[in-house]
């Protein structure tokens, strides 16, 4: 969420665009990579291999959400910083 009270809906656009594009990429990653990875890992190392593949898939959305929040906060602070705060 934006960290300033003056933030408008336009300040959320970079965050929403990054997260939306990342979700599409994550879906493609899951369909084409993780599904095959789970099949191969479960055949070779059983449930542990499948669990590791699922943990990898769960790690990626966490990184996406963190990157989106950092982008949103940095953009919001930069857009609403005053001249006095730049000089001090």
C-alpha cells in the first residue's frame, strides 16, 4: 500500500502492473515447468521431490509480492517528496 496520505490510485499502477504481469509469467512457469518438474521429481525421489518443486513454486509469488510492494513504496515516496525533504 502507498506509504503517504497523498497517494492516489495512479500511484498504485506500477505495483499493479508488475504484479499482474508477474502472475501471468508465474502461471506460464507453473504450467510448463513446475508440472514437469513435479512429474520427474516424484518419479525419481518420491514425495520429497514433489514437495521441493511445490516449495519452489510457493517461493516465487512471495518474491513477486515483495518486489511489487518495494516498487510501490519507492515510487510513492519519490512522487510525493517535497523540496525540503530533498535538501535535508
